[in-house]
C-alpha cells in the first residue's frame, strides 16, 4: 500500500485509529485544523474494554497512571440511594472505569503515535502572503525570532553553519534542562511552499525526526502547517508515554506557530 490513509481529526477516535494503523505498519496522514488539542472534555470515562485495546499498543499503563480509578457507581433518588454497581467483579485486568479529561487522553494518544513512528500535523492561519511567511521559515537565523525553545531559555547557546537560508543551512542549540541540545538542518526548500528539516535531539534523549513547514495560500491569508514524523529510540518511547510531552515537544510546536503568526502579522 503506497497511498497513506487520511484521518481527519486528531481527537481521541482519530488518534486511536492512527495508533492501530501504525502498529500494523500501514501508512497514514492525520490532520486537524485546530492549532492545539482541545481544552474541553466531551468524554471523561475510558472503559475497561478500551483499556484492553490500548494495552495492545503499549499505552494502557500510562493511561492508568494519569487518571482516577472509579471502582463503582451509585444512583440516587433525591438523597436516597436506589442502586449501586461495583466494577470489582469485571472479567478484566482493569476492574475500574478510568476518569480522565479528553485533553489528557489526546496527549497520551499523540505521544504514543509519535513513539510508534506516526505523523501529527498542527496548523495555523497567518494573515500574510505565502512569500512573507516563507521568508521566516526558510532562514534558520530568523527561526530564533519565533522558536518556542528560544523563549524557554533566552541564554542558551546557538550556532549557525552553512548558507544564510535554504538547503544546507544548519542551526544548533545547547541550553538548560528544558530545551536540551539538538540541531536542525534544512534538507529541502521549495519557494513559498515547503521547507523540510532534519531535526535531531541529542539531549536529554536522542531522536531523529523529519519536520516540514508547509505554506499554502488561503484567500488573503496563508495556511501554515508544522509536521513531524519520526521513530524514537526505546528511551524516548518510555519518556513520551510517562512524561508530559506538552512540556517538551507537542506544546512547543503549538506555541511556535502562534509565535510565528504574531511575528509575521506584526510586520516583522
């Protein structure tokens, strides 16, 4: 199979489907118009059967550690209890209903998808021409103006190699525990449309990822998409499942897009 399966919507259902497809080595592309995961919860419960399915992909224990375990349910008529159901007798390793916000469910599934080698896209609309946006993307010298990592450690060490912009340009950083150490190298550059980058994390873990910044005209604005694809080493997989990826990668991408939007729209 060569054409990727398109999943529209990076909510719990879309992310869970993506994790299963990646587990079976099927190519996919998951997209979501929202620049960040939801901060609202339409569903707060994950049932034992769902946890059993998540166990197949290796993420059930991370879910169990992140939520509250409901061992039973009571029904009341006014102040009088009329029924009680216990989950202790369920024929499952998970003898409880997991109470967890939808935002946390999406975070854990997204971390699992990236750990398995999947791709997640985030995007934002910028009120500017593709030419103006592309100028900020194609120069890693300008990346420091909107980089989410730069703002997390203003005193971190940065170095530049190669040309000012385009293929071969390289940006390296070394900073505190929040940003670690890594480097970015532009490998592809198509005028006003795509910049592809080899993103290497060196510390606190080692990982190699392909990043693409895509620009497309959208009326009088530009639709900018940040895509990351990669398969991490074992320690990175453990880290993504049991630590908060919002603080190390996922939320950084979202903040970066917002920084870029503000910078370009301000006319810089």
